């Protein structure tokens, strides 16, 4: 064989091998489609397209947020690093073009040009039906509505075709913000009622599989566990027309592959990657990596205060001095978190949440406190964590275990499978554990009401009860509703100080939400729900 | 023959009933409370109880079982809580994805392993025998997810030859209308050559990953069985009669060496089908393995039960096919219950 023939045959062979795997762009139409399509890759996908459904998971919230409209939403402001960040205190109309807050009610005037995806106009009876549904279906949506004192269908009144009034049961500062979260979304009542049954009066089975809203996007294809395809609703009336025509959201379970897809430029945006990957991607600068703190969120070490040894405040303080704070920040989080420890000794308590404690790692002090409490030789305990978040929780618990060993405290690590974690928390029997709590509504008293109040909600994981604490939290809630700033400030400072002196849970850090995207993807906004809002995004 | 097949199927019924009972009890014995899991991170105790009631988990176990078997008899495998879809429909959609991948992996593996095994047996101690030993040892000792990740790293990330590991088709192609559920066949039926190429491109790396893993048992079994047959009297007779080496090996020795190989193939196939979870995870492949594992993690009973049942049925059918194949390969083997 001549050399030339050989080369020919080799290149022919190579072409033959490569042909089936050549890049996907064969035709110009397809290239166009690519520039107007946003390809998202993430680990998990939705299990239900309706946030009112039974057990809708967090990815399902993202679908609801983009495919349904609410009466009101938040304005944007400039957040840390110049990233657009939702403005907790400023509301704008979404389906409502006017909001009029009275003493014991709020009245909304609806946009007359808003239409559902099937072309039916959005009217006041749809709004009432949807809000009735949210407070009636039970489970998470009903719980979330009650956080804003929205509990009874009688509270939602149709005034005329395009006017709705929401009556307050009592004065509550959280009522209006609670109407801007994901849950009070407006559903196409006629369409859903047609597909409801006696057993399922709210049509949850129907909306589980398809979107029936008026939002900027609609789901055109959903293969559970594989992909969600959403198309832009060109008739969307509640804001500027979105730039992205199509959103393809693929589930890629392997974190390494998600990173490879991003770095090769095949995927546009991803979250849920290990911190180390985010840190490396940030450093090499090929992609845009946004890291923002969870609003109103803290990862903490909790202690069950109902039984020894953690019923003794001295032991709890000793634990707070024994935490390897900085090691956790460096080795577990690669710096991607806000420290919630080590505030300056003379720093006054602020009217803000979250804020750092004054604790630092000080083994001498911890040892002294333990001796004082009568545990000079330490004790045995178990430290539990949720395996669903093992990437952070496992190294964190190992570091804590090592640190406690220096005090003679023998902590066995107990890994709880994700499916079990909730059950374990409800039982309130774990002596020592790590967990995250973050509230959608960004108010200190909201956080404290769920996490420290003596009514012992599921998030008061420590079973902490203190009449003094309850008085301060209730006081702050009342002061907020009546606008008594001085009393409010005093109460907030009071409960923060008490929480840090009594220290039933040790704040470690405020976690970050990390999102990596291609440089040509713009318009990322941070929302309280920490999911993507496609409406503002663009590919340029 | 048909009565034999019928008889065999009849014998399978008690084992299937056993599988139904055992999976039901095992899934109930799983730790974790699905109601608490699905109530979401912000649920109160009442909310969890409400969900438990809705899902029917507050009823006694025996009542749940009666309801389950009743539904099963009507072809209803229940609904998955994690994906929100009926289990039967999901398995129907996902089984072809796993089967296509596994079959292609197996074909690639057979094409390499059988000639390798035969050659190794005919020339024991030669370089080809050593090659056979080295590849099979390497194949079994490399975990599948590792092989998969290395292949993705080299052929996708570094060289860019392979398409993005994003499942069965490139994201910008739509799936062909379902006829068989096998994309390679369906795209050809739909005469969509671009989609066929894309589907094939997506299949190559995962199929090779599976093939590398399954090479060892097939090649080793072929080699061992060939060695035994080549040493037997009839081969000596054939050789003594002056038949050409090709005829002796292919017509006489190979056919007789096939029986244990076919048994191994059936085992490898069923094993791959259930155990390619890791490959499915690495390549974001929408197969039944990853489906079952995800359901297991969420203590989602219905898909786990459906998966185990499907696998049991497939084992029964596979064994039947292998038994029939035996008869074809070796007429002396009779199908008997």
C-alpha cells in the first residue's frame, strides 16, 4: 500500500468513526434554536409540576415559579457583588396592577389582559379558587399560607370580575410577603375543575402532570427524572417578554459530568455541584460563578436540651467553644459561606438575622466549662446528619468529632438516610446533630418563631423551651404588626442575645447558593426560594 | 414443544407469587417514613399525618397487601411518589432504554470476547492467550463507573469526539415516535438519519463501558469450554480423519463448546440489565436501574416493587429462552419441567 493510499484510508476510517458522534449542529435552524434555548443541568428534577400537590419537591417549585403567576412579586435590588437580589420590602404587581392595603384587608385590581395558557382570561374567581385551594389542600402549601395568617377560604373575597379582597384574620406583618411566595399561585380554575373528580376536588392529579397557569413559560414535555422542556408563553402579560424561547432542563446525576458539560460549553447553567468544583471553576475564570448567601439561613449544630448532658447550659457553651469553626470554613466549604462565629467582643447586637456569635474555637475555655459542669472526663454521645447532604455534612461531622475528642467527648457519627431524616427530626431524640434552616420570609421573628419558640415546632429541633424567649418572640411579632419600631428592636436584640447565651444551637455559617453559568448567560437573579427565574435571563 | 413451554410458565407462577410477597414485606420493612419524606422540609406533624392518610399508609399491613394484589391483578403497579407517574408506564418507557444499552453492550462484548476466547483456547500459552487473560482481568477489576468516567473524560472532555453524556439523544433532537422503544430501530423506521446518528453516538461510550465489564466471564468461559472440548475424543477423531483445522474448530468443537457459553450469556445479560445502575448514572441514561435506586433512596415503595417484579418476570422468560436455545444447539437436550 502506498503512503498516500494509507493516509486516505486512515482519514476515511477516522471520519467513519467520528461521523455518528459529530457535533449536533447540522443545520442553521438548529444553531438558532441553540441560541434561544437555555440548557440547564442539575442533579434532581421535579416530581410534580404543581406546588399544591402532595409532596412536591424543591425542583418542582422552580417549575411553579416560572409557569404560574402570583398577585404580587418582589422588586429587584442590587445584592452582594452586584448580582440582582430580590428586595424583601418592595412589592410589585404581577397579576395585580394595583394593590391597596387597608387596615384589616388588602384589595387587588387584576390586569384585564392577562390570559391563561389556554386563552381564558384570568379573573377574580380564578384567584379566589386558587387561594382557597392553597389553604385547603393540606400539607406544605397550607402550612406556608398559615405562616402569613392566611388560613380560611372566607378570607378571599371576589368583589367584581377583576377585583379581589383578602381579609386579615389578625394584624400580621407577614401576610403581604406571604402572598408573594411561590404557593399562592393562580391556577386556571375552569380548566382544572373540568379535570377534577369527586375524590380529587382540587384537580391535583391533573395539575401534577401539566401546568395550568398564566405564567411566562409552560411545560411542553416532562419525563420524570430525565428532563423538563418549557416553552415561552408569547402572550404573557405580567412583565416584559422573556428572551429565552425554550428551557431544556436535564437531570445529570454525576456531578463530575455536570462540570464537564459546563466546561465544554454544552450546558448553559448548573447548580448543585460540590464546593470544591465551584471554587476551582471560580479560580479558572472560564465560567461565571455566582455565590450568594442563603437569605435567613444558617447551618448549625443542634443539641437536645431535654436530656443530659446538653440540658446544662455550661456544657452547651463548652460545645460552642469546641467547634472547629475555621477548619469547617476552609476544608469543607472552601470559603464559600459566611462565618457565623467570632464577632468582635465589643460588637453590639444588631437588629438583623443572621448575625455571628462571639464564640471562637477555644479548647482551654471549653475544657474549663466542662469541668465546671462536672464532665471533666467528657462523655459519650452520637452526632447525626442527613445523608442527602453528605457532601457537606460528613466532613463537617468528622471535624467536629475530632475536635470533641480532645475534650474526652466520644461522639459516634450516625448517618441518617435522607428518607429518614424528617422522621428522626420529628422524634426529637437525637442528642447532637447538624442541620440547615432557612426561611422564605426573611424576618428575624419568623426564623425565631419556628426555631426557638416554646410551641416546639418541628424546626425547634433542640426542644428548647424558655418563657423569656417566648415573650420576646411574641413581643417582636406584635410590635412588627403594629409598627412599634422601638419595642421591635429591643425584642429582636433580646432574643438574639438570649439565643446566644443559652446556646441550644450553635450557628456555624450562612451557606451559599452556588450557580455556575456560561459567560454569555445573563440576567441571573437571586430569589428567596433560591431557584432560577428564567424570565429575566438571556443568552447573548 | 408448546406444551413444554406452557408447563414451564406454569411452574414459574409460585415463584412469582413468592416474589410479590417478599418484595411487599421487604419494602415495608425499609427504614424511613415516606409520608415524612414527601411532606417536605417544612411540614408539621399534622401535615405528615394527612399525607400518610392520603397515601393509605395508616391502614393495617394486611389491608395494604390486599389492595396491592388487587391493583396488581388489574395491571396497576401503583404510582411513584418521587416522579409522580404510574409505575407501569415508567417501566414501559425505561425498560427499552436499559435493554437497548445492555443488548448493544452485550453484542460488543460477544464480538470481542468469543473470538478472543476461541483463539486463546486454540493457542494456549501464546501471546493471544496472555492478551485474553490481561484484558479480562483488567475488565473485571475496573469498576464500571470508573471505566465510564474515564471514557467520558477522555473521549468527551479531552478529545471532544463523543457527544455530551446527556442520555439517549442530543438535547436538540426529539425522540422518534415509539414503535419498539429502541431508538436505533425507531429512528430508522422514522427515516431520521441525523437522529439515528445521534442515538448511536450517545450509545457508544456506555455500551463500551458495559462491554469492558462483561468481557471477562464470556471470554473465560469460552476459553475453558473450548479447551475441554478440544481435548475430547471426537475432536481427536475428527483431526485424525484429516478434517481441516478450521472445520474441526468451528463446526465440531465450537458448537459443542457453546452450551456453557450460552448459559453464561444469559447470566451476564440479566446481571447487566439490573446492575448497570452505575453506567446509567454516569451517562444520565433514563433506564430502569437508576429509576429503582432513586426510588429506593426515597423509600418509594411502588417503583421498587414494580422493578423487582419486572426483573423476576424477565429472569423467568430468559431462562425459558435459554432452555429452548439449548435444544437448538444440542438436540440431545430435551425440554423437561
